[in-house]
C-alpha cells in the first residue's frame, strides 16, 4: 500500500493527530480538503532558490534567495504568464500581502522588513529582533501583528513598528515538521489561520497553537525537497503555492481554506459541505 493510501486509510477526526513517517496524517473532519486540487502551474523566473509567492489580486509574484544580486522578483499575470522580472537587491525569505493587497517582504539574516511596490521597488520599514535568519513572515487576521516561526515557536511583532510582542507554541509538531527548512516556514490565510508545510502535507493551526486541519498536496518530485519546502506560501487568494523541483514550475493548489467571515459558520455547522467548486 502506498503512502497516500495509508494516509486515507488511517485519517483521524479533528483534534486527534497521529504521525506516519514523521508527517501528520490528514484530519478527516477538518475544514480543509483531504487532498488539494491543482489549479494551474507556471514556470519560475525569479532566480536561484525559490523562496515564496503571493497574489495581490492583480499580479502573482515569486521571489528567490541565495544572494542579493540579479533578478530576485518575478511578476506574472493571473494565469501564470510571465510579465517582468526585477532586481530589488534583497535576499528574500518571504513575500506577503496585507488585507488590502499591499506587498511586503522579509530578508534573510538581517530580519529587515520592506514594503514593496508592484514594480519591485523596496522601502525599508524596520528590522525584526528575530533569532531565526531564515524565517518567513506573514500578517495576522487584522494586519496588526506580524508572525515569524522558529520550530514550534511563533513569534509576534507589532506590524507598524516591528516591536516584539511575545510568542506562542504550535503543539504536536514532530519529525519532518521540525526539519530544515520546514521548521522555519509559516504562512497565514486572510482569516488569520496559520499554515505550515512538511513532506507533502499542509497543516492548519489556530492562534492558540492547535492543529485543526490538514490537506495532502500531490506535488511532483520530492515533497520534502529543499526548494519545494522553502517555497511554501499561502497567497492573498488563499491558494497554496509550491515550487516543484522536478519540473521547475510553481504549482497552485486549492485546499479549501475558509474565506474570512465563514469560520464562525463552519464552527456551528452553518456552512454545509466542505468542498468548493474548482475555479478552472
């Protein structure tokens, strides 16, 4: 029996998490799809090591790390067709949007955070006192806080000043979820839920650190590959963006992330059914 069949066979209810080979088994009754639905894919044009992606509603962006030289940011039309590339002089670790679709970036090593124009021009905002050089960054639900991750720890910062506010723990992490670079990657949805990726499985967390859902991603090639794991992103469209090392392509997945305003309805059963119609 292959891994996917095992995952389906032993899927558990929400709140109970078991592990197989170091990766979480899908939670059968969560709000997410059991298996993500591939929407479309497109070739990468952002450079050395793909690091992150986002969608501001007008453009899709991808960024890369490795050094500060050359083209590090690529801009695409909504179907993934390349528009332009830019050289902003940043060794990226993440690119992310706020609720208004404004673009931001976090840099390797220094913890510098920038606002970004749509044509790749950075404006320095502040430096986070973040102990993890490689961490990604993302906003909470109302954009008042910025989160980063180091292992099981989510660090909270004031999004206006960069001041450290405190931290909380993601509970139940194990195996591949704490390996390099999965242990540094974290994204949020528009509703403020936290998402992590390891070994082909996306996990959803609430802001108390409880795992509340998982979805399997059938990414081609090695689902634990360095470039694939580093690239994990949740776009402003609440789709999952992952780079496939096997095909040198970004792949966009719908995993059924609830839209803002629907979480309370889901909690009381006001939304019937978990699956949504595919958009393509």
